[in-house]
C-alpha cells in the first residue's frame, strides 16, 4: 500500500549558522537543548540514502518535507526573503534527486508578508512545492493578523494548503505559563508536553473567529497531532463562540473547520485520540504522518497497521486524502 507522510522535517545547517545566536535565543531556542533540532541535526540535514533507508524499513512511499526551525521568521524583513529562498532551493534540489519519494512545503519569510506571498508562488509554480508550512507565531502574531492577508490570499489563489505547525511560544507566554519549573520541564511543557498543541488550536480558532477563513473560503488548512486537541473541544467551541460570530459569518465554528481543516496523525500513535479525531472530522479529512525525525517511522507504521478501519478508509488515510489535497503524482 502506498503511504504518504506530510509532517516530515529537514533543515539546512549551513543556513541556520547564518542566523545570529542572539536572534535564535530571542526565538526561545535554548543554546544547548537536549531535545529538538539540536539533537536531531544530522537526521534533519540528511535528505538522501539514510532517510530513504529509514522510509523503506517502514514502508513509507513518500515524505512531504518542511523546514524545522529556527528559520526565516527570526530574521528581519530585509534578510528573511533571501534566507527562505535558499532553504527552498536546497529542498527543491533534494526533491529533484528523488521526485517519487519526496515533495516539499515552502518555507516563508513571514516578517516580510508580501515577499512571503511571492516566495510561496515561486515555490509552487517553479519548484513544484505542494503548499507551505508555518511554524507557530511570527513576532507574536498569528496568521489572522491583517499583515498576513497576502499570504492567505496567494495560497487560496494557488489552490495549495497551509500547514500550521507549532512553534516555540513567544517570550511573554513562556514567562507567564512555563517559567519557574525544575530543569527543562518548563521548556518541554511549553512545546511538546502541552503548549504547542494548545497554541496551534488557538491559531486555527483565531482564523475562524477573525473571519479570515470566511474571507478566504477556498483556503485549506492542515494541522497535525490528531487535531491539536480541537476534536475534543469543537462542540464546546460551538456552544461558547458561535453566538458571537453570527454577525460576521453564516457558519458555525465547527462548520467552518469541517470545510477548511485537515488533520494528520503526526506524533500521536494511540487509538483514543485517533477515534475522537475521526469521529469529529471524518475520514476524508484525516491523513497519516510521522513527524520524522522527531518520531519513529517504525512506531508510526505499526500504529497505521493497527487501525480498526475498513481497507478503503485505511487507503484514504495512508495516501488517498494527501494525494488529492496536495495533487501528488502517483
């Protein structure tokens, strides 16, 4: 069976070294973290035989790759566009060497939104990328901020999705919610232990509540980690929020998300959250992902094989929905 994964990461260490240590520190990246990109640098940098062997061992047919931070969101509006273009060119070269095994999501210079929209168009029309991935907030702002409207409009016009991936929380959030805990626990609580998921859910809800998704009704959004907790909260969001959105939208919160949101399994390989996400979002909006190299291809594949669903539904999750949404060539 063909298997596509689409929250799979790479980096270009030579480009990361061009970002000042001060900018990286302001972005919340610890100088010597025992988790994350620093620990996985070798695997993130490698888009070739080692990665392919790991894919083959788990029966992964194709990875859709995206840049793991730190990235252009830490750079000025003058510096970011060139950096992002170089990262996308590096990925495009790797994809060109193995076009049947790899595809790409664009990295965008979000501190320069107009340039980011142009880079998205270049990446899609000239490099053959399948959309863009955004890592968390930029300067503490979510994509609903009006300055990012050109990016949403361009993605909609190009008919490509935006994958909203977690990022390290802004400094005020880190200080208020995740400080004064022993050792690395505050950092971990702010990222994979909890904060990443709640922040991404808020990111999506802000796109709904601000009217951004109503203004761009054909735009499709992808999130990972079994829906970042939204599946368990969607009915609550409807009851608490929809009454306040009726003046600006004919859709409820859940109606908007069920028309414009897609969910992957990345990094979540147990049955209860899968069943909740499936029941909430439906089979046609669920896609398989691993979160390589931060999660194991083997563990993810074993989970996929264990799913108690019909073969036709399994094929949709394994590849069919991703092939359709990303227009992947089989």
